[in-house]
């Protein structure tokens, strides 16, 4: 009963390093999302993929790229990490029909020094 | 998407009902009210959603006013494990769904 699985759970990077956050879901959902959450704030949408083969920018896409590898997997890449990208990153998935809820992973805690 | 307003924090005694309000005065006819919660840095968890009728599931009840400009999430018998940040979100129930999270209500359930 895995749901949405994110790896890694924790990561520390140096400024300028690159990193890919992985996300996989086993619920056969069409849509997947990446959010970031800074301390004391709500989640902000970085990128989303409405269906396999499509990706779109959310509220805060600068500094990130995404890949919808297949229906199950949606990765988030930081090409040149900056301290401002220190955050907790959440992946989510959902169906689009009839307003089905999003299901979230447990997050990746990323610190950039 | 309509904007929502929630109190920043609330307290509740264990075993009592927790009533969390949400104002969404600019809600449109095709927009649903969704509630999620986030327990101590875990991923958000879906609780319930509704359009205009009251809804109940195993976790909570959702009461939406007749004019749909506000709603209340009710946890009938709050436990310590219900301590979390609760988010009220309004969005259309058609097409692709994109959730916009505010800062929510921090509910503290005490013994």
C-alpha cells in the first residue's frame, strides 16, 4: 500500500550542485505534481503533469526542471542548486475526473549550503 | 480560484468536537470546498470535500452554509493525533485540478 514514494528523504547539497528528486506512484493516476514548502508557509506548486507526456509550470518554476518518465514516475531536477531552494519538496498524484483528491508523498527535506 | 480565509490557530480539548471555520465569499457555482491536513511536516492528507450539501466520512463532517460563502470542518471527537495544520481549499470540480494552499489553521488538541 505504498501510494506516493519519494526519494531521497533527506539531502544536503552545496551551492551549484545538481540533484534529481524522484517520485513514483502506484495508484495508476494520470496527474502528478511537485510542490515546495518553506517554513511556516503553505505549499506552492512548482510543476505539474496533467497526463503522461505533458508538463506545465506552476507558481514557482524558476530553477527547476521536470520529467514525466512514464505514468508512474515524475522527477524534479535542480540544475544548479541555490540556498533559496532549501525547502521540503512534496510530490503528489491524482485522477482528474470528478475532483478526486491529491495523494501526497512524505516529502524530501533538502538543504543547500 | 476563490480565495479562502481561515483563523491562524485554534485549540481544542481532547474528546471534544473541533470546529474549524473557513470563509470563501467569492466561491463560484462550480467550485468545491476541499479540506486537507498536514501533521507535523508529513505530506498533506485529504480529509473531505463537498459542493453544497453537508458531507460526512470516517474522518470528519463538512458543513457548508446555504449561500456557500463559508464552511466548517468538524472533527467530532478530537484526539491528540488530530493536532495538525488544516487547509481549506476551493477549486472547480471539472478539468485539471490545481490546488492552491494558503497558510491554514493550526489546530492544537490538548489532554
